[in-house]
C-alpha cells in the first residue's frame, strides 16, 4: 500500500523470507492484479479463488484503498457451503443441515411437496379429460407412466447439468440458445434409441402397430421436450432473478408430466379410437 | 523432521518470521498432530482440510517419515471436483463436463434412461394387472399419478439429504437406523398434511367418500415409503460398495412408482369395486 492506503502491489511471503534485508520492498513488489471490491458476493469471490488458484486476495473500497484480505481457507468454506446449497436446493429440500430438528426439516420440504401436489392434481385433470378414450382402451392407462417418466428423466438430466453450469458461470444468457439446442439434440439422439425400444416392447406385448407407433412417437417428443425444459426453465428463472436450484425441479417434472400425458392421449384419441 | 526424516513437529510460517534469529527451532516447534498416510484417498484428505480448517498438511509413509505436504489450494480443487461429481451423478448424468462432445454426453445419459425405461414398463405391467379395476372405474387412471409422484417427490427429498450426508461422512452404517427413522417420521408428518389435503380435493372433485379415503391413505403410505427408500437405498448401496450418487435416483423413483400404483389400485379394488 502507498501513503494513502491505496493498494499498489503484493509480495509473496516466500520472497520476503528468501531475500536479504537490504533490498527495498518496492523492488520486490509485484503489481497487484488480484483484488476485489468489498461489495462482491462471497460466492463470486470463491469463484475467483477457484479459477485463478490463489492463496489470498486483497479487498479494496471504491478508491482502491486496502480494507483487508481473504485467505484461501475462507474460500474453502464458501465453496463447500455453496456446493451443498445448490445440491440440496435442487431436490427442494432447501438449506437444511443433516442434524436439524425434525419440524424444521418437515417445514422446509413442505413447500415443494405442496407444489408437487398441485402439479399432480393438474395432471389428473388433464387425464380426466380423456376419460372416454381410456374407457375404450384401458391399456392407455398402463402405458401413460412410460411416456411421462422418460420425459421426466431426460428433463432432470438436462436440468442438473444446466443448474451446475449456471453456478459455475459456464451457462449464461448469451450462450443460452446454443446450450438449449445442444441439450435438445442430446435428448433427440437418446429419444430415437428409446422410442425404437419402446416400439418393439409395446408391439410384442400388445400386438398393436398403431398403439406402438403412438407410444414411440410421444416418447421421442417428450424426451426432446424434457431436454428443452430442463435447460430453458433454469435459464429463464435465473434471468428473472429466481435461484434456479430451488424452483426448477418441480416445474420441469410438472411440464414433462403434463406434456407427456397430453401428447400421448391426444395421439391415442386421434389414431386409435 | 529429525535425523531420520521422521515427522516430529511443525512451525507456523508466521512464528518463523516474527521471532529473533537466535532462538532454537526446536523451541518454536509445535507437536505435529496433523499428518496423513500417503495412501489416503484424496476425497478423505479434502475432508480433513474442511473439518479442521488447516492451511497445510504433512504426508508421511508407514514409518512416519515425511514425504511431502499438501496445501489448502490443492484441497480446494478436490472439494470442488468432488461436489460437482456427486451433484451430476445424482441425476444420472455421470462425470461429464458442460463442454463435452454431444455423443459422449448422450452415451453417459443413456444408461439411466435405459434403467428408467425398464422401470417404467415394469410399472405398466403392474397397472395392466388391474385392467379390469380401471375399466370399471376409469377415474383411477387419472388419480394414479398423484400417489406415485408425491411418493417420488418425498423419496427424492430424503435421497438428496442422505447422499450429501454420506459424502460429508455424517451418515454412516452405525447411525443408519436412527437416520432412517428420522426421515420416515418427517415423511409421515408431511404425509398427514398432504393426505388430508388430497382427501378434500378428491372429495370435492369426485364426491366419493371411499375414493377420497383410498387416495389419502395410499398417498400417506407412499410418502412414508418414499422417505424410507430415499434413505435406505443409498445406505445399502454404500454398504455394498456402490457409489450411492449414481444408482439411487432410479431405484427410489422406481420403488415409489411401483409401491404407489400397487397400493392405490389394491385398495381401490378391495374397497371400491
């Protein structure tokens, strides 16, 4: 620091120890490239440590005056907490520790079970509208979960990748379009394989060509929709200022359930009844 | 270190700098409590850094001879990688990076979609056995997803908590019983609230007392089963030497789907038909 307490450079501790006492400190000093403003979020600071492999970092105010420093040990705690936070939020269990009281944990999980119940009854409402279709072809009721759960599985895979990529600042609004396209393409590739598999399983089980086509087409489309929603929902939530790790899971499974039931039963009503 | 290169103590760097040159190093030395054997897993080493807030750690061989040291910066990378690994494995996306090639990602996700397809068709098989029940009461087809998805949601909540607790070494085989009991109790508490809610929603929608009772009882039981499986499955997999983060998700949703459909349709067949 200079006379006005403004940060001008840093000296590694190892240099201080290994140099004779006569040298002037200004000659040993390196330019201080690494400093953060005091208002920077602790998660962003942890990100700087993570990417640049630092051992300490100076903290400065608006006029670049030195306020203090952060050591890498502190960053470890933040990185650790942050990872745990994202991890638990993704399942809608929130910021609870393993040793928390039962009532606290119960309350923390309540909200997402609540949204899931609303979503599930909304799915029931969709299915109920196809009551007459199912009455004529009960087998549709048995096959509905295949389409819905494969879409949900594909959606959760894309979602987990996207939430992590957002946290690591690899997925941003600017590359959102490219990332979504990529995920959709992955969903489509796996969808092709699994729609073929489902076609043959259904055909050998029920010996009905149209039914097999209906299930394989709706399965392919729902895997693609799942991959799309899994990437799109967290990106949109981040853009809206909502933490994507908290809310995405419920939205994505709700959307894949509803789109899956709707598509499968509509196709079945059109081509089978 | 002594003459034989055996670790006897450590001196903090700050003590070396701030002490006059005349003092003997043996007087400054603290007893070295923190050292690890060279064969210790890097994730366990990261855990030591995390818990004891160290800046460096000596590495020794079988005879306690000093081999080298690990700094906290290296631990940051491990903690970070480890968190990402658990995080991605939980969704069955494996160890892939955001920038990986599309084909690699597609292959990595294939396995869990494959297991999900098998599980979904197995659920279809269960439902198909109740074909005559559904034929008589088509409304059951519409309500099935409510029971299955609430169980799945509860299971995923417990699972995420358990997988994280296993990774942090808070959940072990020895406290497995107590942890499972706790999760089941949490599932039961939330289950009570949501089974009441479902009872009223179903009663106002379909005006059928027995149907409302059947859905609320099977929903309560499936929330409890979900919490049980969500804790029990990762504990058992860990005990068997399988990484719980990879395989648990598919097992838990498969079990809650199957138990949910089976319980709901059995109760409906017994009391409604």
